C-alpha cells in the first residue's frame, strides 16, 4: 500500500509542469525533462505530462538544471499540449 501511495505522490508532485512567466521576457519551466527543439525563434520542451511550445525572437535557454529551465528573449506565444503515450 505504501508503494502505491508513494507512486501517486511522485506523479502528482514531480511530474506536473510548473511555469512562472515574467512579462514577455522570461519563463521559468519546472520539471522540464527534455528539450525537443531549440532555435532563436521556436523552442519545444517535454515538461511532465505536457509539451510546451514557445515562439518569439532571440530566445535562449539558460540554467538547465535538474528539472528546470529558464527561457529568455522576446516571447510572443506559448502553447501547451498533452504528451501522447503518457
């Protein structure tokens, strides 16, 4: 029973994507597991159960650390989509 409870807590806490947006210049993504695509105008990331797509100009990824990522640049659009097969 403890194993199932631990599994559910991990799924709820550690697999959910978190996002903090500062104007249109910075996004902090939590639980970012994989960079799918990265250029100065489009970035795509696997974050928990979501795919996060970001469009803009002069986009740069910083501080890729365990489970987190900072995106800076002029952000024009953000799209969230559920990951398939999860």
